[in-house]
């Protein structure tokens, strides 16, 4: 189901968008209009005859409306704004008319077609997509007719025998290109209706002028051409309200076409029943669903736009606040000038226990442990071997390094390994890291300085991608710097940090013990314990100078596995701590501030973000192309500004941002599918197993930051060398 449902959702969404584009004349639209041609192949009785052309059953007959009869005809509708106004005027004056509807508009507004029929008007076809039929093949002409009839069947349960070609005018304008179309239309059982009185309302010359042009001469009958769609038809509505009473006083009748021609007993409509009726209803239902789906997508796009802009705005503003605060000259954690604490604390120098949970990390554990022994802060290192089968424990023991211990246990998972390490730790401050990560010499020292503030229970470090030289590594590097570290600055200021990264985090031992240690209730034990600490009243902060270099997944498959676990685990943690939203004290503050922000920015917004790309593709294919491209480039520009600022704060070279546009197109789609599968797993009650990544040992020793300026974060540093 995790694979089937996303596939079905994608197919359904694509089908709805394609259907929406089709009924909005964005697919198969043909706006060509053929210029006039010779008329030598058109019979004279047609060129010199009336506005109704009958070529059914091989006939070549022309019909006219009798004197003192007016057949009002309206093209291009139904329109949701103007057609109801036209119908209201006709009903007020007890007049009937013929509406030549397009299949696209009839499909989108079936209620108006039903109203036309219910109020006694006749409905004719004006094709489905409004192309010039003289350019089209017979198959395309038949398709235009059949699809329009399908729309009528679904809208009002009828089919019609009246047809008006798009871009037609008078009978004497029939030429060698349009005459074969009229003959073919007749062979399909239709009367072709043109006009003999054109109101030219589309020019909007004024209501009085429209009424004057629509008035027949000398009491003659007429087929009057008007429009109820295609633009502003307010003048048409006003002209009708003047024309009908005036001509009624002159003895005119406003009737349907078949009534004017003396065929009122049969009429133009035939009832549709059985399979054809249900097929039409299904069509109208699907079109309605496509319209509503698009409306929902537009709303979703607006929501994600607001969320994206809000998130970027908050990140830029609050990250600047965070950087200014912690980089202020003389800043010290625990000092009343640097935090809310009333106590003043000096540098933290007490020894630290570093816990390294390891399962089959033989390829990289040596780099990890050696980086720790180079620390400039007093530490003990505890490697917890969680049932490794590749000799991880033997590798560490064989190094013979001082202050490094190995604790073995049967495979029980990362939370159990961390709790085992916590039980064996000698010191009150505990640092946790992954077995594929290397620390700089100053990392531990920088990581524990915030504990000078007695209210701080945990500290998030600055995790960086060590193997960033590949394309996928570069994309993750952008994500880490922009998405994770910039986020952590924002959450630090808001005091609702959602996650202490497993690669580099520090905890006060008493804080961990108060919340019950690391839990295996979720697959994101780091997020789970961080939320628990917030609810217990502890502060969680971000130490930007505590840098750790981690090995990121190097294949799409491994990246998928890692992010799938992260996404699903985050959802589990949010659900586990949902009761915080209704609690009091620190727990309630986190529940009403932290949980909504995490849910919006880490779950909802990423799920809706691909709508930007969906509408990009839709707009590029169906238009408006330029506006669509400009909007997408605008969003990319905002992201680029945030990314550049994040790289500036982390003092990273900007060269990796060259791949940002491609990352936004491809990488985001991968993350979207991962998040979607996490949603489906959660909603279907599935259980996700821990996914062990294959390590390569690509991250070697961390860069050496020996100068005071470099230690202060002012130097340009290189990434670890594999």
C-alpha cells in the first residue's frame, strides 16, 4: 500500500489536471481562423438563402424565419456571471431564445444548461473547444460533436439537433472551406444555424447601439446573434432589456428556432436515457471533481506559499537575532547579558562523557574515536557496541587509546545502547554522537559551554556533511546548512528546539534521568527526548561552533531509507507528545508553540511544497508560461537568499549553491515522496523497522582549527578529507 497509494494518487492528480486543462480549452485548443475563400462550390440557394441550412439526408435547403418572429441566439456560454443575467431578462419578458453552448462551458456549468432547458429555451452545439472546423479532420469534427452531446446529456439529459459553427456569420459568407463542413454536419443529423442579424455586441458599442443593430428591418423575421460569454456582457444584458419590450410592442414574438420554423411539436431536443445518460452524468461528475481538485490545489498552493514565506521570514529574522546574540563581544553562556538566567557562570571545564553507539561501524569507528581523543576538553569515551558482527568492538580495543572504553551488549537498538552508555558514564555532562561522525578538537568544549546556564538541559551542535563532493552530498550539504542549522537558530530564539541531532548533541545527565532516558517508542529517539526535555521545563539551545562532520548517505536508496525513518519518527514523536497542547506550564508552552511550528514547517509544508512544481509544469505546458516561470523563479530567488545567508552565517563557501536550482527540482521531489510514504505508513497503521545505512568511512579527520580566529568561527575551513 505504501507504493500503490502514492502511484494511484499521482495518476489521479495528473488525470484531474489534464481534464481540467481540457475543459478550459488549454489542451487541443486551436485558435486559427481561416481567411475567406472562393465560393464557386457552394450552391447558390445556400449563398442567397436564409440563416438555417439543412443538409440532412442529402438535402441542400435553406430556411428563413417568418416575418415578425425573432430568434435570439447566444454564443459561447454558459457563463456563470452573464448567462444567469440573460436568463433573468428573458424570463422577465416571457421570451425564449437559443443558446449555442460550447462543450467545455457546459461541462463546467451544467446547472445553467439545466436552467435553460427547464425555462423552455433551446440549446444548440457550438463545438467543444471552439476551433475553426474548416481546419479540422472529419474525426475531429465528430469528436467535437460527440463530446458536446455528452456534456449536454450529463447536464440536462438531452441531445440536440442544432449546431452553429464557430467563427461563422451570414449564409453568403459560406465558402469552399466551410461548405464541406456544413454538409458533413448535416450528414450527422444537425441543422446548421448561422445568422442574418448581427448585434456585434462583442464590440461593446453601447446598449442602445446593440439594440439598434439587433432590430430586424421592415418587420422581417431574424436570427439575431448575441453572446452570453467571452467577456464583459453587461451591455448585452442592458440591450436585451430594451430590445425585447420595444419589439414586442411592434408585434414581434421571441421564440425558439424550431417554433419559428413551424417544427414546435418535435423541437430540437431529444431525451437521453440508459447508458448514454449515465455516461454523461459520469462525465459531468468527473469535470466537477477536476474543478474542485484544482480549487483545492490552488488553496493548498496559497497555504504553502504563506508557510514558505513565513518560514523564510522567521528564519532570516530570528537567525540574525541568534547570531548577533551569541557572537556579541564578551558573550558567555549563563551570563545575564547573554541569557535570561539571573546567575552568572564562567566557562564550563568539568569533564564530559562521550557516548558512541555503534552497530557495524568498523569502517569508520577508528576515525570517530581518534577525533575524540584529539579533543581539547577533558573527556571519557564510551563506545557501546550494539551486537556488531563486523568487529567494531575489536577495532576500538585494538587502538589502545587512553580514556576509551568499550561496552558490549546484544543488539537492542540505538536507544538501548545510549541508555547502556549513560549507565556506565562517570560524568554529569554527556555528549552523544554517531559512529560515522568525527569531531573537531574544540567541538566538545563548545558543545558543553551552554551548561553554564543551569536551566539548559540539552545542546544541539552544528552537524555538517563531510562527504559533500558528490552531487547528492552537495544537495545534503545545502539542506544541512540551510534547512537544519538555520532552523535551529530560529527554534533556539523561540525556545522550542524540536531535535538534538544524533550526530552531535549534549545533555545534562540529571535532565535525561528526569525524563526517563532515551525512549524506543519512536524511530526518532533524538526528537522524542528533545520534546520530553521541553515538557519537563528544560531549555534546549544551539551551539553553532560545536561542529561535527558526519557521513551522509551516498545513494538515493540509502538517503530514502534515512529520511523515511526521520519523517516517520518525527510524526511519531509529534503524536506521542500531542497532549502537551492542552497542558500548563513549560509543557503547555511547548505544545502550543513548538508542536504547531514543527507540524507546519516539518510535516505539512514539505508535503504541500511540490504543488509549486506541479503548477510550474502545468503552467509551462498550458500557460501562462511567462508568468508561471517568473513566479517559480521568484520562489527560487527567495530560497537562494535564505541559503546564501545561511552559508554566510556558517562561513561556508558559496560554490555549492550552484546546484540549488537542480536540488529544488529533484531533491525536493524525493523528500516529498518520502514524506508522503511516511504519512501513508502512519495512516495505514504500518510499522517501520530501523534502517541501518551502509557506511563507507568516507569522512576522515576533522579540519584543525588552531588559530584563535578560526576557533571563534572567523576562519574559512575545509571539509574533512576522505
